[in-house]
C-alpha cells in the first residue's frame, strides 16, 4: 500500500487544500459530540464527528474544530469502512522528510493553527466513497490554570452546519468539593440558554448542552451554518488554610496549593512603560487608561514607581514612594501625559527599574517589576542575550519580572525567555478594543501577594516538577507533581515553607490531607506539567544544557503521546490519500485572524514578486536589491508639524508588522502547483478579494491607467480614491474629508489641505487635521479618519516604486468602494479544466492562478481563483471608476 505524507501546519497559517473545497451540501454531519471529563482540574476532551456522503460519487469530507491553546492533542483517529486509522506521535524531525516529499508533489494538508487569544484550529479532510460514512475522533488534554479565583473550561463549537444529533457533555469531579459553578460564553445566551442543563452536587457537576437544529441557528454569531461560538464553564473548589489538596495514585502525586484567609503582603511595584513611536495612537491611549485604573487600585500600604522610556528614560519619581492619595494623583497626571516618540531602549529602562526596587527593600513586602513594550530594542544595548544577562545580574532572583508584549511586532520569545529567567511570566496583550482591560486584568492577577519565597518539599519523592516559587498571589494556585519513591506512602511527607506578611509560615500534613485515589490521570498530569515546564526551561538555556532539557521534553512527549512544539502527529489515511503531519504552534505565531489583511486588497501578478530581506530592503529576483525604503519619504523636513486646529490623536490599533509573513506564505504556496490561467485577461494590476470559510480568495485584473473609487463613507463624509499606473500599483492616493479638505499621498511626499492651507510633508511627521490623523513613516503613511484606518504602503517591483492601500480598521456598513468589499461566500460547483464557482446563485467560470498580496508590509504570494472584475465585484467596473481624483 503506497502512502503519502503532508504536513498539518501549526505554524499559524491556513494551508490550502490541493483539491477543491468540499461542497457542504454533498455531505452531512449527522452526529457531533463533545465529551469533557474533568478530575482534579485536569480535563480530557473528546470531539467525535460522524459524517455521511450522500452523493453517488466520492466526496472530500472535512473535520474542522477549535481547541484551547493550553491543551496538548493526544489522539486523533478516523473510522471508515471498518478500518481504524490512528495518528502516531513522532519527533518533528522524523516527519520532516515525509512532509517534504509530499509537498514536492503538491499534495493537500490539514492544519492546526492559532486563532485568536485562546484557541487553536484543527482542520483535516478525507475522501469518502459514495453513500459511505466516516467518523473523526480528536482527543486533547489540559491542566487548568487558576486565575482570579476560578478555573475555566472552554469548549468551542463550530461544526459548519446544523447537526441533528449535537451534544456537549461535561462531567467535573473535584474531591475538594465544588463551591460554585457558572456557565458563560456566546452559546449560553438567548434561546440557547434553554438548551443547557446544569447540575451541581457537592463534589460533582454535570453540564449538558443539547440544542435543537433550530436553536443552533439562534446565537449572536450563529446562522444557517449552525453553531459558531464557545461554552465556558467557570468553577472553583473549596479552600482551606492548610497544605492544600494532594492526590496520590500508583506511585504518582499531584499537589494543588492555594491557601485562603492569608493576610495580603504590601508590595513594591515599578511599572516600566514603552513610549517609543511604535506605541502611537490607540496602544498609547489604552496604556494610559489601564495605568490610571491600576494606580487607583494601589493599596495605601504599597510603594510604587513609574518609568517611561524611548531612547531616553522619563521618571515620575526617581525612587519608590508610598501609594497615598497625593502621590497616586500625581502619578495619574504623569501617566495621562505620556507621549509616544523615539526609539526603544529596553536595557536601560529595566536596569533602572531594578535599581529602584533594589535600593529600597522593605521588610515584609513583595517586590514586582512589570515591563510593557510593543517592539524590539532599537537603541542602547540591542543584543538580546546581553540584555537578558544584564537584567539577570540586576535582579539576582530577588523579585519577579513580568513582561507584557503589546501586539505582534514584539519579539515575544525574547520577552518570554527574559521573564522566565527572572521567575516571572510573559503575556501577550492583543491589539483589540479591550487592550486596556487585558492590561488591568493581568495586573489584577499579581496585585495581591499572599506569600513569598515559597518552597515545596516532599520526602521520599523523585522527578518533581518546579518546587520553588518567588510569590503566590491571591486567586492563583501552585501545582506540583512528582513520583513517590517505591510508592512508599508511609514515608511520603509533604511540606510547604513560605514567608507571609510578618513571618515564616509552615504548611504541613499534620491533618493527613494526602488522599489516595484511583485516578489514573495523575501520571498524565505529572507528564503534562513536566513537559510544559521543560519547554519553558529550554527557553532559558543554551548549549549542552538546552539540548539535555529539550531531549527530556521530547522523550516524555513521545511516551505520553502529546503533540508539543517538539513532536508531530502522523495520521495515516486510506490508500491513495495523504498522510498528514500535525504540529503545535508557538505563541510567537500570530493568530490566523491577524495573518491576512482585512477585506479587499490589491495584489500584483506573481511574476517578479518583490521580497523583503531581514535588513529591510526589497529583493526582486529580476532587479536585485533596492535601496532602503527610508529614502522614499526622507528629507530635512522637521519631524512634527502641527496644522491649525490640532487636536489629540484618536487612538487606533497600530499596523501588524508580521515580520515572519513572507516565510509563512512562501511555505504555504511556493510548493503548490499552480495551474496556468485559462481565462483571457489583459495585463494589469491584480486585486484580491477574501473568501468566507474558504482557503482560496478571488482575484481579478484591472488594466490600464485608471482612477478607482477605493472607499466612500457617505455618513462620515470621507472618500478615498486612487490612480493606478499601467501595471505596477498606485501612483497617487487621495483621502477627501470634511468637504474641501484632503490628504494626497504620492511617492516621496504627502500634501495636506486643511482650512484653506496647503502643506507639503516629505519627512517623518505626525499630525492631526480636524477628524483625520496622519502618521508619515519611511515605508508607509498611516491615516485615521473617524473609525476608519487606512495604511498606504510603499512597495517596489522591477526597480520601480508604487503605493498600495490596505484597510486596517473595518469601515461602517454604509461604506462602498473597492476596499469596502465584504468577504465572498462561494461554492465550487464544477471541477476540472473549467472550474466554476457559485456566487449568489450565479455560476462563474474561473481558473486557478496566483497574486501577491501587497496589502501587508511584507508581500506574500497567494493562490487564488481568477475571474473578471465584474464577476468578483458583482457590479460593473464602471461603478468603481472615476474621471478625477
């Protein structure tokens, strides 16, 4: 039996299936069950989907689910024609050769990729014979993290169609006793609430979610395609001022330590805030808002400091001061006036924050250093390893460092490693409307220290997970697992020693809190926690020690069947089908939703694609390396020029720089065979139109020198028009606003007309004209008009530069124009030499082609379905053309 192999990429990008996407009308999910069992905060969840092919010919059937990022996939199986096809976990390198061979043949792949903040997406497919059935079964495991006094089990349901037999069954068993439980999420509201049954009985809880077909169409994000949302089960267990909850079984133990009723320890906290130019706009505004809330929450017994930095440092005070009312109000005034500017000197800022904490130690207090940044170090010491070494030497294990990375321009691996080296953690702050709440939420987790210098000890034990913790916070939990030597429970004695507010405190097992159980999962909890911590430890090491830790993490991942960053799951399919290889994405991988630009984007024909090297230059295969793009908007013009009527800049999210996109997209498409275009099209500029729930976007060409209506917002009084050249891109883009005002962008200059005054800018500039904010940078112009944000990028091809518009914030519903086009819903109704797509009951002949998406800072080649402009836009092209700019 010949078998082929293809990678299931977890690097965060959605790989296109080599063949056509299945028509959902051809097959039916007749049963979709999610069964989750939770014991001692460890959840094992099984998703089972049963599908039948209703057609009288073979059809590709897909399985598409989302799982928590914190989970490890541990099993995947398919049942078909009385055969079971099991996934096998292998070292990632062992699957690489199989993967490479399959990709060279242009074969298809499923995916597991990051989507949003808390989920990963798993998608695969298999060909099912006429009138036959297939069953998919995916198992994943996760240990809950207690945050702000609660655990959360998140179940996401998106079967892609209403299902007659849809069930979610959750069983929770906590021997400590469940003191409360709540159900949240998008699937718990409106009519769907009636489909939920909840039962709580001391140590056990049951949740059943059995929506009818009609109910599956009624949630806020649901529709004709059925459920699309999550069910979040929130609960906590009973707590006592004791050693905590210890379970042992078959030579293993798991210790959950979260004492209650302890006095809060006063804290010393220094906030180190990045105010460099990349923090402009909404990020800076949200940071200010979060700081004001955080400062208000400081207890009077706390001491604090506040430093902002770009290439220089800016102090509120040069030493820690008490959080009394006067000092807090003074700090709020300072925070309210933080302005973005300059480059990023992380090294000096962290060393100065460490100095402030080291110079004012207070008996009976807990010190914390918090860094917020959105980019890489660009001034002062910029070598990452040297910065980490300097910070370790400054902190010397005296207090934890928490690093908050704002957005996806930041080097999260650097922040994560530095935090772990200093007994802290790193957290990504997503560039969303609730970023200030994310910042405040993180602070709340560390706002109330209860213990410091926590040491967990266990006699007659071995292979322990982490046992020393710098601090324990109210609402959190410390979990330790290990093996009991020779399973000798008589000599197994646990003990916790820590420092509380006023003195050292000892928690011991005098009351016999160690409990024997038949829970067979304890060994897997130990393995899960050990692998997680080894992966964290690997980030902190180098050389031989790093390889040793990595080897042990790999050994345990293989032994327990976990899909981790070091392993892959190989799924063997029936004869003549592909074998898929499943990987685990890293936190550095942007979520899928941030890896494609919004809405409609121009693209250029893929011949002669321009690429950016790591140094920031353009690399064209025909024209060689271009000069730095910094020269395109460079002159001696002063940096900031204020226009009449200058007001505060509206806060909007910054553009995603996505420094790894070229690698991702090239990896996705360069190895896929692209059929030659069979439609007759004139040479010109190629545009891309995103598709909903499909891998391939649509594309079309506009030929000749044309003026296009890119965007028109009647209610806001804003219009964006652009002039195309013959075959490159745009040579001029104008944003009209407030009747007689405009921003005109050309290569090398930006002209602004406001209140009858015409001003030309040729250097880095930030300005506000009425309701419009403009930020001019070397390779882009960032324009915000009300709730709409447009990025105009500078790209190059064959030695010639051109402009490219990219919509970064979705306009209002009344918007019209090329950039306002919504994602298209289509179905493939005919395959072969002349593929047809069905769009709104109209069948359109298409051919498979490719385009380069210049709507991103780093261009990427995409496969697409090529059609006429009228077919893609569902309107005559004349509706989108103008006679004058």
